[in-house]
């Protein structure tokens, strides 16, 4: 499981943590736990089985370093349904534990942040409202430190386009199977529009949810399959900017490239297929960006100007 750990000065982290103090046990009036635990999700709405990166932030004011090891089983993440009426929800089925698989130490007055995908760990295939919380064990904590929950929703997206196709894997003896691409959009509670590609099998089971990033509400994304059954999607991300994404039948992103419209007043960039079944972008120029996959080559720098020296 992928994760990322950063260390940073407590002076930069403390204001965020003080705003939501998280206490272990029952401290006295006005007391605050010397260790803080805070959770954060990058968005508040997700498609079923979409990647769900949970940010776990730890603050240490104990006066001594705190070390967390995978074998210590120090972190317990739970997801619970949220009811529309007063009362407790039910625990969501856990498919596997959430594990930070490397040891790390948080020194005194410092904080640490770990990011982990929790979508494979819980059965979040049904639309609904949920809350995620965590309990953390560390030396001297009785009982474990419990975080405030973070509420999110799992919702179905709006299907813009879909196409079923036959596909045969590259393994020896692989049989042809039915798969389907669906292009969906999802609007967050902040009215931000996200674009997704969903890959499903013949039983409509979701194999992969792929986020294509922010989308323009006024744009109509274009979709097309090439001769290898790869899906090409072109969608607008700015007044003159478009993103071309290529996804294979396994749901892996093969290409992500940025294009600038050649002349937006005359022709919108589009997808075209040649006689060999290859798909490309028309009426646009490739522009290199750091987040591209298979980034375009930057143009070489111009040659240094020569200076002609003349004698007196």
C-alpha cells in the first residue's frame, strides 16, 4: 500500500491541530492531549471503489520521541455509516486492515503526515453517507487516542458515454472477455466538477475507477477507442487547454498529455482516427507539463547570440 510520510515543524502544524483538539482518555478541565491526531480527505464525494486517500496527521508534544512500527499495530481505522435520523450507524465491512507499512519517528515539537488509500480496505460499493475515524496507540496512552470523524459520501456519477467491447489479455491461453468503458462526471458539494473513467467487466463489476481531474461544465468531453481497445478521452481544462488521456482495458493510465488549441475561434480540438486505427488529437499543439505521462520534449534553447567585435 502506498503512503507518504513528511516531517515538518510544529509551529506550522500546531494552528491546524489546535483548532480541532483530539484527546486520549479524559484530561482535566482545560487540559489538552500532548499528542494530536487529525484526519483529512481530499474531497467529500467519491464514486464507488474510487481511490480514497486518507491523510493522517500526528503531532507530538510529549517531550520525547514517539516511534510507530507496523508490528505494533498502532493504528486502527474504522468506517461507519451515517444515518439520516438520530442514532448510531453500523460498521462498514473491513476487507483488510489499514497499515502504514514502514516505521517512523515523530520527535518532540514535530509532526508527521502519512497518506494511505483506504478504498481497498472497506466495502464502500454502496452509495450513502459515511464517516471515517481512527484510534492511535502510543507509549503512555490509556485508552488509545481517538480522532474526530470525517464525513464523506459515496454517490453514483452521471454517465456521459459508455461502450462495451471484447478484449483478450496478453497471457498465454487468455480467453476473450467482455468489458465496458464508462465516462462519468461527479460534482462535489463545492460545485467542483470531476471527470472519471470506469472500467467494468461483463458482470458490471467495477475493475477500476480512474480520475481524469477537473472538468469544464460547459465542455462535452470526447471519447474514442483505438485498434488496441484503449480508450482516448479529450476534455477541456481551461479556456485554451485540453487534456488527452489514454486508458487501457485494465484501467491503467498509459498517456496523459496537455494540448493548447491552435485557433479556438475556428475549430475545437478533437480526436481523429487514421486508417490504421490510431487515435490522435487534431487542431491543437502539444505542450509539455510536469504532470504529463510520456511528457513531450521541450523545445531546445535558442543558440547563444554571437557578438561581432570590431576594432577601433
